[in-house]
């Protein structure tokens, strides 16, 4: 967290345009937010960036304390009536947009109660009555949600449901691709900018569950693909299953589902599949070339340059690989200093956080053009349940490795036996 400098400091530094905020003490930034007209375009942009990124340099409790203090100073000291009205209105607008951005507040009963107390105190004045009523209703809803006990997650079972051969054999690659895209799109659309900040900062998993959900689906899909390949009884069956998943990845590419492509490619190029030499030999040349093309697409060189180039030229809708973008943002963002020198001491370098917000908005811009796939609900639930059953742990990895080793030995023995039979037939 960044220091606010001297307690009395209200210093704010602006760019040459006298509009863009570059730095300031926490009190100074908040005073600027609450004392200016809330509908000013430049203030709205600053407020959005501030509300998305503030957890990187302060806490929600500190922020609400400053809001109530600013309001109190305006109401109980010799402030002009107009200033009191502006502070009251701006404070409620600030809280309303704060709630819209979500984050830690929505899961904290204490914070929600404190906000409700503040809002209730401001319900009477005519100019803020409507916004106060909206906030009161929203806060009651959030408090109800936050007070409900979280559903327990079941982790029983072997760690991965198998026997998928029958299901996959009756479905086309495009059917599976559409289901994976439907599921992935729902997860991507649920991401909030504040979730991205929490993930980049590495702060509390409870504040970025949507990011965790996408990451879990990525790893679980990869494990499920490996298991589905290994479930086949012989090298020919495994090769056909690999070709089917490559075809699914091709369909995902058409649909703009890059996370599913990445998960499938990671599975098919993993050691547990790669060591199945006889299986790989039976994969068609065209499918092998397509897989190699996907490997090249997901190459890390140049910060995933090929992937990002394809993303720019791809037709909407698109699901980007969120964790790759957040990793790139984290790397760029870590180079900027947290503070800058001001007249009153160290100030929050808000340029850093404005740039962070801009990068996050760019990553989430595809939410404006979501997928609209009419997938079969029963089929979707089946795939969803398959992925939900995957428990990512050491036991699963060990099981996959042992299964791969057995299959590798078996297919080598089958190959040698077939070679011997052929030699005998030829009279060698």
C-alpha cells in the first residue's frame, strides 16, 4: 500500500492539460473526486480508474472513512450551501459506481452496513433522494447475498471421471467446440476489472473468483483431454482421439475460443501424450501439421506475439486467454514506480494506475460482443459435470503419468509383436 504522505496534504498533480490527474496524496485524490462536479467527463474517467485500481494502494475501509470525513467536513463546517450539495451528491455517485465495480465491498457485510448507514443518513434531501433509494435497495440485496453461506465444494471421487469414449464417439468436434465456447464465454463475461487488479496484485483469491474460475476450467479441460486420449485401448484409437481434439481446436479457432485451443494444445503436447510414440505415428500428417501450427500460435516468444496478432485480426466474438494478458500487464505494470515526489512528500503515482486500468479495459473489451450459442442444455451440463469432477492434485498427475507409461509399454509390445508376425509371414 502507498503512503498518503502528511495527514493534512491535499496535493494533486495534473498533466499539462490541467485535466489529467498524474499523482496525489490519497486525501488529495479523494478531495478532488468529491469536490468537483460528478458529471464532468474528465472526472468520470478518473473516478472509474480510481475505483477499479484503488485496492493496489489503499483499503476499502480507508476509502469509506475518507468519504464520510469529507462529507462531515462539508456539512458541519462553514462551507457554502452549493459545496455541501455537491459533496453529498458526489459522495453518493462515488458509492454507487463503487458498488457497480464490485470487488471486496460486495462480500463484506461490515462495509455494506457502513455504506447503508451513510446512504440512509442522506435519503431526505430532494436532489439525492432517487440515487439514495437505488443505493439502499442495492445494498440490501448485496447484504443478503453476502450473508448466505457459501456452498461446499465436493472433491470426492477418483479425481477425474473417465469413460468419455462413448459420449465423444457420438459427438462431432464442432459440437464439443460450441459447448466449450459457451462455457468459456460465460466465465469471461463474468470478469470485472477489479478482479483483474486483484489477480495482478496477487491479493485475496476471494476477490477474483471469476479469474480463478477461468484458470480452473483451463487446467481441468487440459487434464480431461489427456484422460480421454489415454482411455482409448490401443494406439489407433488414441490417434483418432487426438485427431478429434485437434479438429475441436480448429473449430474453437473459428469461434474465437483461444483459451480452449490453448488447453487442448497443452494437453496434446504434454509428456504423458508425447511419450506415446506409436500413437503419434498413427496421427495423420494433416492433423500433425495443424497441431504444430497451434503450438507456434501459442509460442511465448515476444510476449505471445503470434497469438496477440491473430487476436487483433480475428472476427468477433472472441474469448481471449485472460491469464496471458494479465501476465503481460503485470510485467509492464511492475516497471512503473508506485510513488512520485511532490511538494508535501511522496504521492501516489496515479499515471501507473490509469495505465493499468486502460490495459485491463483492453483485455475485457471483447465482453461487449459476447457469443450467443444455442447449445443443448443437457449436453452442456454433461461436459460441465465432467470438468467439475476433475480434481487438480498430485494424485491426478501421478495417475495420468502411470497410465501413460503403461500404454506406452503396451503399444511398444503390440508394435514388436506385429512386426514379428509380419516377418514370420514373409518367411524371415
